[in-house]
C-alpha cells in the first residue's frame, strides 16, 4: 500500500450536480496531483498542488477546481457535472517537484458515474 | 501527435516466460523521465520503474527492466519470469522538463494476461 487514500471509492451523481473528491497524501509528501482516467484510456493530468498553491494545470475547464490544505491533503471539485466526467479519478502524492524526486504514489481512485 | 504510444492493446504470455511491452515517446526536451506503472483491476497505479533521459544504464528493479533506446525514442518494459499476479494493465508515462509541475503524460496502456 502507498499510504495515499481517496474517498469515496465510488460515487453516482446526476448531470448538473457538483461533486467533491478527497485525497490524503503519503506522509512527508507535500505535492498532490489529480488525474482523470476515462474507461479504456490512460490517466490525464488535471492539476497539481504544491504547498497549497496550484502548480500546473492540464487541459481541463475551470469547472474543475481544487484545494490543498496545510496537512497537504487535497480536494478535487467538479461543478456542473457532464456525462463525460464519468471516469476514475486518481490522486498522486509526491515530494516537491524537483528532478531528483522521481516517484509519485497513487491512491486507489474514486470511480465517478454521472447519470 | 501522441506523446506516448503503446501499440499493443493486449498481450498474452505463458507463466515463467519473459515478455516485452512496447513504448515509444515524443519530446523535444533534453531532460525527461520515463515511467512504467501497473494498474490491477482495483484501479491503483503501482510504480514499477523509472529511467531518466541522462541515465546511461538501463534501469532494473527486480524482475522489471527498462530497455531504453534514446535515439529511437523507445522505452520498452521487460518482465522476466512472468507470474499470474502480473496480469494487469501496464502504462508507460513521461515527465518532460524539470521546471514546474510533476506532470505525467500516459499512454493508453497494454493489457497483459499471464496464462498458467
């Protein structure tokens, strides 16, 4: 086990609703990244938080937003849910983004279904 | 253009045999890192092995080795002595440059099935 925990594990929401997904990073890790993995695809980078600030963002609309707390845990919020938001959402924690830090540890993911 | 290409949607291997999973990448950066992750049906991405662009030796981690051919921009994963527990999806990923965020770009994956 990596020590990265995500909650909830499964979630069903209705189109147009809002959702919050949570991630607790591995002890000692101050960087959290979020990825969206659609069925049959590889994960796609949504954004990263480092020391409570957004530190990079992928090609996702503003209705995808996040937070990082002083204990380095993180939330991913998605507003105005669309059917295409149905996916596995993965959180990864790592040490600060330096070249020598090469590992990111992933949680088990939250499977979101939008109906 | 795809940054990470995995051309094998599915692979079969006999237990105890070796298998190679292909990965080619596209980047104009001189500094980059290449990763392989295993994803069982439970969903968690498990880190297997890392190769830096300036590493001269091929990376090895136990039964996993990375066949890094920089000029061909390929980073194939070799699993020796396959086990039934190796059945899973395998993803190749790349981190470009060293400034800014720790952003991984993933391929579409290869589903490996180990046959008893």
